[in-house]
C-alpha cells in the first residue's frame, strides 16, 4: 500500500462473474447503524458533493461497522453501496497529518491502516483510498477511479459513461512517517486547502446550539426526507442525513427528520 490511489479487492471477489459474483456479494457484511457525530476531514464536504453527482443515491457517510470485541466501530469516510448487488465500497480520504496535533497519519506501513483494510476486506468490502490532495485537486478523476474499479469487478462498463472526457488519476507515492512529520512542519495541507476548509468549526457549533434551543422552543417541528436534504435557508444540497438529524455544512441550519 505505497501508492495513491490504493485499490484493494477481497480475494473472494476476484475472478468472479455473473451469478457467481452475485452469490458471493450477497454474503457481504452490511453496516449496522449510523454514527450521529462521525468525524469528518476538512476536504470531505466538497468531495461528498462530487460523489453524489456521479453516484446519486449510492453514497453514504457516517455508517458504522462494528468490530468483534471492540467498543469503537469502524466508520468509512464514504461508502458506495449498490443495494441491487449488495456491493459495498469503503472510500477513504487519507491526510498526512492531523490539523490539531500535527501527528503523522496514513503513512507507509501504518499498522492501524493495515488492520482497518484487512477488516473491511474480510467483510467483503472493496477498499479505495485516495490522498487528500487528490480529492481536492482532481475529484472527478477520483470518481473515475471508483467507477473503473466497479466496472472491472462487475463487468458493466455503463458506469464509465460520465467519465469519457475525464483524465485518469495519476499515481502518487504514499508518504513515510518521517515525511508526514516534515509535511506537518511545512504546513503542506494548508497550502492546498482553502481558508474555509481549515477554519475552526467552533463558531458553527455555537450557532448550532442556539438554533437547537430555538427548535426546542418551537416544539421541534419535523420535516420528512429520503436520503437527500436541501437546506431551506441557503439551498445547499444534497446534504447527508444522520439518523433522524440533518445539518447544513454551509449555514449550520439543523432539523430533525422522519
């Protein structure tokens, strides 16, 4: 796992076609719930919109997959799920370091990442990992990589139609732990992330709490939605829903849904 993108296919799905593939996919372990406060990387909000654009109705975030004997579940950054095939793809956005602690992340040989990958593969999930800079600078090409992986696995090339004029994503070398530390010192992430990406979320959270109290005063009016939600305040959308709660990442509007 020394290159981006990293594409990992479960052994049991390799070299299968037709009914044999469908039979094995039916054995894929499914998510068991939704994490209401799933952590989200700085670059992931915009990439979620790009994923929705190319794969409408099949992109989910905040899904939980419980680990045997462990309290904390795994929560994919994004999950591509085709319910007809029961095909599940774990889509990850890898940053070289954290913004707050500046500690190295997702480097070559990371035991934490290896354990996570092995768990998803054992559950029958395909795993695709991009670098953060790839999803920021080449989101359409990243989506093309996802589509190409699915097309290769299923033998259905129709999913590639929207990407006829999209460049193929260039391979990039994954950083070592020492290189990640150097990138943190150089503030490398801050050079390609927009100011809005790196701004603190605290003001928005304060505003959210005020709006939540306002909702309580109004008796928590409910709205009905399916898998997508468009903000009635600023028009942002589609916005992911988290159980019975939705929150606009742009203006902070929040609401409970049925």
